[in-house]
């Protein structure tokens, strides 16, 4: 009996360890995502090991906008970067540098990044930061409807808690800033994000305002394993 419990605990621990060793899975992506090729710089950065200390030194310029915590701003102009998968961080920045995602505010800074190693370093440093445990959420008035919509249309890609996928470069969206989620959903619908997933565009193209607000509110309230990560950093 005890042995069986121990064995079960061992399996759980192994699963946890596998989970925390997940960055290795980045390499699966080097050829491209399920919905299109990656820009070459992203493929190169994903094949490298990032150095969080070098990334920390480089993050100073990013902190001016994204904040030292990488929590972004409540108005949702700036996304929370903390908790985001390294593959997503690298893909998004490389897409901006290759002008496949417009970001006029950040572009002048994005092009100062020296290349794939610096991208990998930045992603490694951001990966050490805990997520905002009190992220700005929606008004909470239509969450039941948002939940049903999420489970019907979003969970198959973003996961049941909005955790996304490191291996497939699908963004973590659970616990992201409410206003940022609303804005991105509309920009993805309107084709403003040229790097969007075409299947996702099909999902949101017929959304009403109620749909956008309710689903974003629900997503902003989700909690993923990333929320529990690096928590000790918060007390420092
Ligand atoms: C001048 C302000 C500014 C600076 C400096 C800046 N950013 Fe940004 N960044 C933004 C804005 C604004 C957005 C949101 C763009 C949008 O709404 O599509 C953004 C978006 C991002 C995203 C996409 C996140 C997502 O969830 O898709 C990443 C990753 C990112 N920034 C990383 C960085 C890093 C790393 C640095 C430092 C090298 C940096 N940013 C510097 C303004 C800035
Ligand atoms: C077919 C898979 C798929 C479906 C369905 C889907 N998404 Fe996405 N979503 C993605 C991918 C992939 C990206 C990132 C695309 C890229 O690389 O720019 C994304 C990006 C996003 C972003 C931007 C994240 C960021 O950090 O900038 C948000 C917000 C989002 N999705 C929310 C949703 C919601 C809410 C739904 C349901 C209404 C949904 N998605 C349905 C695959 C999907």
C-alpha cells in the first residue's frame, strides 16, 4: 500500500519535473508552427539556450514600458509578459522585427535587439518573473456566458485554463490583463495582427461586443500553473 502511494508520488514528481524541464520542447518548433512558417530569426533563437543574467541586463529598456515586474499596465496598452511561454515571446518579438506584427511604439526598441542570442536571453530572463496575482480583470457581470463561449471556441487551442502551449507557441492568455485581451481579440478579428492564427480569426469574426467582453473577462480570471511559478521572487 505505502509502496503504491510512494510510486504514485514518484510519478507525480516525475510529471512535475518533466513540466519544469519543458523549455527543451522549444526545439520542436524550429521548423515552424502548426499554422505557418516561423521567421528565420525565431527558429534560430529557439535553438539556443538563453542566459537569464544577460537577459536581465537587456531587459532595462523593456522595463521602461512593460514595467520592471513585466506586468504591463491596467489600461492594457502593454501586455503582461511575465508567465508567457519563451516560444511565444521569441516568436512575437521576431515577428515584430520582421514587420509581421505592427507595434509602432516598440519597433524602434525591438530593432535594437542584436539577434537570436539576445532574444533567447530576454525570454529566459522574463521566464524568471512571477505573474501578477492581482491582474486587472473585467467587471465580472457576464462571466458565465464568457465561460461557455471559452469552452466552446477557445479551449481547444489555448487549453482549459488558458495556459497555451510552450511546445506549439500558443500564447498563455489566462490571467492576462482584461483590456489587452479585448483589444487583441478585435485586432485579430480585423486582420491588424498579420501573424494571427487563421483558424482563430474564423472563430472571432462573427463575435458581438458582448462575446468579446464576456470571453475576455472570463479569461482574465483564469489561473494557470504559471501563476504559481517564481512566487518567491515577489517577496524580495
Ligand atoms: C516604447 C514602449 C515599449 C518598449 C520599450 C518595449 N515594448 Fe514590448 N510592447 C509594447 C506594446 C505597446 C506592446 C503591445 C503591442 C500590441 O498591442 O499589439 C508590446 C508587446 C510586446 C510583446 C508581445 C506580447 C504578447 O503577449 O503578444 C512582447 C513579447 C514584448 N512586447 C517584449 C518586449 C521586450 C522584450 C522589450 C525590450 C527589448 C520590449 N517589449 C520593449 C511596448 C514596448
Ligand atoms: C485554432 C486555434 C485557436 C483558437 C480556436 C483560438 N486561438 Fe487565440 N491564438 C491562437 C494562436 C496560435 C495565437 C498566437 C498567434 C501568433 O503567433 O501571433 C493566438 C493569440 C491569441 C491572443 C493574443 C495573445 C497575446 O498575448 O497577444 C488572444 C488574446 C487570444 N488568442 C484569445 C483567444 C480567445 C479568447 C479565443 C476564443 C474566442 C481564441 N483565442 C481562439 C490560437 C487559437
